[in-house]
């Protein structure tokens, strides 16, 4: 299996969230669906959701492009390590002017694993695999560079996609829209637990990086959820949002 499952990610987030607040419900945590977890007795339902920016990148959402690149690199790592490769550090840069297609993911992963595996990794290595405009292209057009670092004492593998982007400011409208989307399922959630919490996760991926302004922190959001939190995955910070019940 490549990477954690959706439920495993949710369980990791919930555990980090539990540590970030003082009055997390006591008792057994039971994975479920709709809501994602039931905690304690009587149970408190906790639904985990993520907030992503809706910007487009080469005709697709930032999250879709990010997922594709991460999938390629995770698959390349798996191929390399199944072939007996040692723990190394690999950074793969993708071309900004080429669209990455799902149909190419396996082929690109095999290419990356092959190029890295062809290196002499019995010694320390710190080099870049990249094409020069003076020579014929050897990397697929979707990939601009593969950086490989190998230290003899290194025991932890890291394969990643480096990236940087401007960090936008979260808006009240984005948060309310996400609350409303999950709120449409509240009647179903309450068949399992009367009290329901919503945890909105951000800053988990490049496409979910946000600055949280004071206007979001102080705004009163309309929702049927008993509690709503913003949870910053990178750093484990929880912000309880102000809420009010919708008018009957």
C-alpha cells in the first residue's frame, strides 16, 4: 500500500487534535462514518474535514495537482525500496509548464526509480539529475530535476516534492461554505450521537496553506454543530470558532 489510508490520516489528525485542547471528550475513540468518530459515552460525534484553496493550476485544482505529484513520488519510492534500495533523500521537481496526467503516473514513477537506482549509492551522494539545454533530454518532460542525497549514517528515507506558494488569507465565506456542506449531513450524524463537533483541517498540504485573520477568529458562524474548530495540521494548533444556531 502506498501511503496511509484516508481513515488512518483522520485518526492521526484526531490524535493531534485531542492533544491540542483541554476538554476533549473522555472515553473510547471509535472510528465510524458520518460522523468520522464517536468518542466516549454518551458519544460525541466528531467529523473531520479539510479546507483547500480552489485556485486552478494548468486546468485543475491545486489539490489535484499536488495529489498527482505526491502519488508519483510515493510510487517511485516504493519501487526503489522493493528493489532493495537503501534509505536515501530524494526531491523531485516537476515542470511548471507541463500538465501531469493520471495515465502517466506509473510510468513516471518507474522512470524516477530507475534513474535513482542507476546511481552508485554505496558512497555518499549529493547530486542533481537534470537536463541541460545543450544536450538531448533524458528526463520525462513532466520532470525538471531529481535531487538525490545519500549519507552512510542515514537510516530514514525521505522522498518528497519541494514547493512554495504564496500563502493566502482564509475568508469567512470559505469557512462558512465548508461548515454548510458538512451541516447538510447533521441529521444523519445525530442518529448516532446528539452532540456533534466539526474539525476543519488546514495547512496539511501546500494547497491548504492559509493565514487565519482576526475576522475569521472573531466571526460568528451559523451552524447546527455544537462546536466548530479550525485545526492547523502543521503545528497542531486548534482554534474554536464562535458559532450560533440557525434561526428556526
